[in-house]
C-alpha cells in the first residue's frame, strides 16, 4: 500500500543533523533536507514606496523607484487554482507566513525558505499525484518575478522513503547570494542566472561540505555561522568528535524558537550581525502580527487579503517590496 504524507512540521531524525548534528534538541529542527538543516540570515534590502506606474523592459508594471509590480489580483493568484486546491493553497500560504517563510515572502532576509509543505512517499513507487498537486499550488505562490516557489525532491532517500519539500524564493537575494559566494556555487556548476530550483538541486546533490555551505547561504544564515557549521562537520568527519554548539533562534509567529534557528559556537554571544537580523525580523513580525489579526479568523477576509493589503502601493499594484 502506498503511504503519502503531507506534513507541516514532521521531519525524520536524520534530517536534524545539519542544524545541531544528530542528537541536538528537537526544537532546533527547522528548514531541512536529508542529512541537513539550519536557520539564520543576513539581509539587506531597499524600501519601496508607492508612485506612478512605469514599464520595464519586459513590459511589467513598475513603481517610480523601479520596483516591479503587478495588479494585486495577480499577486498570489490562488483564485486561478481548481476549487479543491485553492483551499489547500490558502492554508499552506498561511502556514508559510506563520513560519520562517515570512522572512522570504514579505522581506529580503532569507533568499529561500522551506518548512511549510513537505511530502513523503515510497521511493520505489511512482511519485504520488499529491506531488503534482503541490507543484500546481506553488506555481501560484508568486508576486512579481521577484517572488516564486517550487518543489524540491531530495536526491537522497531514507529507509526506502523519498522526500519532497516546498520552497519559496526571493529571487534577487538568490542571485545576490550565488554571486557573493561564487567560491561555493561555481564548483557546483551553477550560476546566478539559472532557475533557483536548479541551484538548490545542485547543492543537494553535492557529497562534500559545499552542500552545507550552499544550503546555509541560501537559507540566509550569517556567513560566520555557515563557516562554523561546515568546519565543525569537517572536524567531526576527520576525528569522530562532535563539536559542541549553541543556537540562535529568531522568532516567528508560530513559535519563538525552533523555526528560524542556526547553530553557533558554544558560548557564542550575539554579535552585531545577529542583533541586526533579530531587529529586522522583529519589525517584519510585528507588522505581520497586526495584519494577521485584522485578516485571519471567523468572518475576516483571509490570507489573500492580508498579503495583498500589505503589498499594495495604494493604487492596486502589488509588490513584495512594498512590504518593506
């Protein structure tokens, strides 16, 4: 009998090794791939305001400062999905916003995020229809070409089980990350111009600690934390000795700990980068919390109203940049 599982937060034990190495507290499990996981971020991003419409080279609407924009009905156009998938899509979008994907969707803190839609199925059987359904749903998780989503199927299987994961991408940050850390991504045979999923697949397939570094940078962890984790993994591989570590947790709406978390050296005191990340994330989370209270609940307009209100420049044109 086929067993297919939609999961919101379930992860097999071996997935936790990248966050805290095997044996770390369960609360440190967040964005993951088989044999890896971490959480953190750097950031930078310009604010955008409203303004009169322009047209870029592709014919897309832009604001006066050049931010790409679309009519708000084209921002997360979940109404275009079949009726049975629309409700699932809205539920998944709310989960994504309640978790660490908020910092990719409504901010530029994280080049990509996961942890909101996972699927498992027997590796020796054809992929289940739920996989195509998830791809259909995530194809509608877009708002301007800067925000897209896709489904990753991990290269590794475990105990005969294959795993897939939903990913949401802040494409300018993905490009910036691949260019900034070319020493990691170039050896993997990818470039910033390639589709984000192609980049992630190349990272996932690598058998070396470049895989850890690639995932770490794409999830937006501070560079020092990525270096620490990769070096700790190399040390453990050479000596068999586990490198003790602490964790920094950035709160999400769902949980103050365990969703957006990255490993740091044992005894680490939060530095300027950690504090700046925490402050930027808090601003985003505070705004989301206010908007969520207005939009989510019995008799309230729902998650699409929340996102489109947040992203609207005041003229009915939406861009993720307007949230910043």
